[in-house]
């Protein structure tokens, strides 16, 4: 499955959440929920931020950096379970950092 196909699948699974969006970035895709980054599609698959809520939904998963120099993220083995995936994303929201304001161009 290509990165775009995986991103399309994840988007379809999360479609009932109207505030999910994705943007392409360096060959992968970054996913936002209510304007906070929660995960993305990388060369190793779909991964989410390493926060306690994600561990509660996926206790047996593994954490590793999606690319050299990145912070560890969690592999998501629950992609086929749309309801569980949506519940996890919603639970993660409060634990995710707010998006920093954009710097004004001068």
C-alpha cells in the first residue's frame, strides 16, 4: 500500500470526525484533529504521538522514531477498527500540545 493509499484509508476510517484533516509533507502525510497534530503516515506506516491515551487503546504496540532524529511514535495496529481508532484520536486530543501560532512575515 502506498503512503497515499494508506492516508486515504485512515481518512476514511476517521471520516465521522469532521475536524480531522491531513496535509502532505515530505512524502508522507500529517494528520490533525481539532488543529493539533496527532499522527501521520510515514515510510513505516501510520503512527501516532506517544501520549498516555494512545497507550491505553494500544497497550501492546511499539514506539520507535518514524525517521532518523524524530521523537518515538506509536505504530497503530487498530486501523481496521474505525470506532476504536476514532475514540483513541478523541481521547488523545487533550494530551496533545497546542499548535504554536504562525510567525508573522515582515
